[in-house]
C-alpha cells in the first residue's frame, strides 16, 4: 500500500477512535452521530477508491470560501447551543468539535487539512477520557495510540517526498509519495506503538489517579433509585424492580462460594407509617469519628439494651453513582473504610455521605448481625421506654381487621420471637408475589393487600408485617435496601442491580436487639425474569470491569507509595505483586475453565456446551491466523500488485489535475482515446499524459510489472504536468 494512501487510512482510523470514545462517553444527539459516522464512511470509501462514492463527492465539491463559511456557522452554533439549547459549555464544545470533524473529513486535500484533523481527534479523545473511567475506554485508547504512531510516521515520510515540489510551485503540499508500506516499516511502526504503550504504563505508575475526570463531576445523571429518602410512598420500589442496571458490586473476602445465598445490604430504616407512606423521624445525622486514617467507626448501641452480635462480616463494595447519599452495608455496620471527607449516621444505623457522589466509589465495611439471645426464647414480659414505644409502636388509623388478623395468627404463641415468626410465615405462605399490583392507588392499600388482592411485592409484605407486629405490641420498623442473589463465580462477588431493591422488617427483641426478618415469599426476592443466554460471557466481562476499576481507575497515591516502597526493598516483592495482579486479572478465564471441567465430570450439559463453544471459537481464531497470516499483509502490497496500485493512484491524480484545468474524462472513454483529446485540447500536456497512460495500461491491463525507475519517472512526469499552464 502506498504511504499516501496509508496516511489517509490511519488518519480516518484516528478520527474514528476519538469519535467512538465521544459516542460512548457523552450523550450525543442522534443527528450528529449519524452525520459524523456518514462523513467517516465517505472518507473511508474515498480512500479505498470506491467509484460510486467518489463520483457523488465530486458533484458536491465546495469552494474553500464555502468551507470557511461553514466553519464560522458552526462556531456561531456553538454559542447558540451553549447559551440556549444545551446550556452547558462542555456539551456544546463537543458538538462543535464533531461539526469541525465532519467539515474536515469532507475537505481532506492538503497536508494542513490532515494536521487539522489530527488536532481535532486529539481534543476529542481527551474529552472522552475526561468523561469516563469505564473499561471500554482502554481498547479505544489503544486503537487511537496505534493509529497515532502510524499517522505521525507516515506523515513524515510523505512530507519528505512532497515538500520539494511544493516549494517550487508555491502551492499547498499535496499528499504524494512513491514509497510503499514495507514489512520493515510495518514492524517498526508497531514496535514504536508498543514502546509508546510501555512508556504510558510507566507514567501511569509514576502519577497516581485522581478520583474523577476533570469534567466528570456534575456531568450526566446519577442512577435514579427509590426508597432511600426520608419519606417513601408505599409502592415506590416496585417500578424500579424491572431495571437491570448495576448498582454495586460486593466482594466478601471471608466468604466462600458454597456459602453464597441471600445477602442483604441495608440502606434506611423507617419508623412512622401514616397509612400510605413511610417516614424516618429519626433522621438526625451525626458525623462519625475517624479512629484511624480513612476508617470511620459507629459508636453506641442501636437499642436500649446491648444486642448479641454474630460473627464479623467484611465487605468490599464498589458503588455506582446514585442519586442518594446513602451508603449500603450488611446489617449492622460497625465501621467503614474509604477515602471520604466525612461519613454521617442516624439513630437507626443508616450511613450517609455529605452529598451524593457523581462518580463510582469504593469502600470497605465490617458488619455484625444480631443473633437471637436464649432469653428471648423464654416467655418473659418486656418493658420498653416511652420514647422507644412512641417511635416503634406507632400505628396509623387502620381497620380493626388488621389487628384482629395479627392476634389470630399469633394467638397460640408465647414469646415475642415466636409471634414474629408466626406472622412472617403467615404472610410468606398465604399471599402471592407480583409486581403487577397497583395498590398504591387505593385509599387503604394495606387492607386491600391483606384482605382483597392478596398479591403484592416486598413493600406490601414488609409494611403488613410491621403494622401487624405493632398491633400486638411488638416494636418493629421497615428497612429498605437491596437483596443480592446474583453471584459472579468468575470474580467471586455479588452483582447488585436496581431490580434487587428490597424492603424487609427489623423486629426488636428485649435481649437481642434488632433482628432482621423477611416475610416476602422466596420467589419474589430474585431477579425478575430469567437470565439471558449470554450470562456467562456477561459475568466474565463484568469481572474484568471490576479488576479494571480496582487496579487502574482507583490507583491512588497510597498505591504509588506502596510500589515505590517495594522498589526500595527489592525486586522480589515487585515481582510477586505483579504476578498477583496478573493472576487477579486472569482469574475470570481460569475460573471459567475450572467450571467447565467440573461440569464435564458432573455431566452438566449446558456448561459443557458453553465450554465446547469457547474452545471451538478459540480453535477457529488460531486456524484463521495460520491460514490468513495477517502479519504478512503488508508484504502482499509490494511487488507487482504494489506497483500496479501505485501507478493506478498516480493516474487518478493525473485525471483530477486535468479536471482542475477544465478537461474531464468520461467514465466510459478508453485511456488511449483520452490521450487524443488531450493532444487536441492541450498539446503541451500530451506527451506527459501519454507517458503516464502508457505505464498505467501496461501495469493495469497488460499485467507487466513496472520497475522502480519507471515509477520514479512517472512521478517526475506528473510533477512536470502540474507545473504546466493551459492557455
């Protein structure tokens, strides 16, 4: 492939990479995406000499003045967009950047046009980097960097051939070069790209990451949640339970895969119910003390008596940007570790940031659940303080039927715990789970749920249990959070989605404190619908995404100091750290093969099919590499085929030069007949046109290879032709 054609191709790839980065990182209007994609396809077709596209572009060729007017119009549109349409300087700037890219792609003629396109692409890829920290940016950046190295190298090579002739003519330099992309050049360019990537990694480990991109804070919208404000209407969680958006990922360092089951992540607790909505009247927040750097500890007891704690449960949580400042952890959180300016907590044990985060955050939590004390299994009377009763035995104006139902269900039970379990079992066994229950529109939604429809989702079950418990004098409160059921076996963590939003009950026992109970039937605590067929691939990609955020995005100054400390102590620890990081990144792949081997031995047909499919796909890729040998593609462009392509390109440039002088060659006219027309209309150019045409016909139609001397002579003849003037 000639260097000038390769330069056009890499320039378009460069622009395409930056465009894809902006499309994935910013919310662009559809018409702008369509126009930019069309411009890239047209430019690519012109590079490949697609006759139909080239002919159409010639018909709409605009003058330089017209292009300048379009640029000025785009600049005016930028101010209109920023002031009245989008109202955001970054958004309007991105729109204007793509308008400039479109104009430049349709107007690629001289070397300065390519320099402009390079600058536009650089600003675009930097803008995409400032808008996201997602894994998808990594392959886009690699493609941009590879295309950038090739573009700079080819730009310099074509400049060596173009500058002398351009200087003599005092005209803008065209892209002309009689050089081809040789195998040596191919591997040298790729080696430079690899060296550039290595230098980038060195810079990466020298400079720690900041928490967000420059433009990231405040740009875009956080994930909208429901049930995590001080007031929650009954039925508000139901609509979001059809949304599969990922809210967080939770790793349990001390928990094995066989222990995975129902895992609750506590958010807010509510104490007052008015018959239609829940409110948290204990929402006064206090700042937590920081016992050690980045470690915040909850002080005091959550009840009037010290509870009996279960074993500690450590969690490492990666939380997506939400529209609530609530932090989530397993019940009940004792300490939080993370890079936060402050953490707050209310009396119910809910945790908050000072304000909602606009970026993904990571933190660790240590929690202990309350176990049922032996004393609470004995029929002993319980006495609660007046303030405690006022909050957790409050009842709305309800029908006597609810209290009668509660007394009937718990009539034969002796202890508070047994009564609570009886009400929980009654609700989970006598009612049906469904998201299609519009009970929020009813005047008395709880009575409608308990006595008429007998179908609902988690909010209705939890509300019914709290009200029934309070009706017989047992303190209880409603809790909202998430119930995680999706375990990623390739990364060993929970994937928590919007549809995992859940509500359950906390019952207060005199000696045990707050104990969690869930009356929602088991068929309603999992994801709505079945998992897609590509769930295995999704799990592997999601695991890689988690590792990307851990080892790259969240690389901090603390990690940098640890690396430097290892370098000082010796290379052995650095080598071990590197191997551990590689093992963590490759863990999804090894886990997939281990799962496949276990499935084969156990006769699990679906997993066997998946593993066999992956192996066949891998064998197919290896077979294609052996058959196609893509590393030899640059070599195939040399020799006779390369010479033919070079003279064809030169002949087409000659035709374009003649068109500028007013002589157009019809598509159906043979080349030799066109020579006679040139000799008749422009006799001084006849010899040059005949010489180039003769070499073109010999290589294009006669199959006779051209020598380097003949190609060089044809280049000189073309330069002589461009210097002639037609009278």
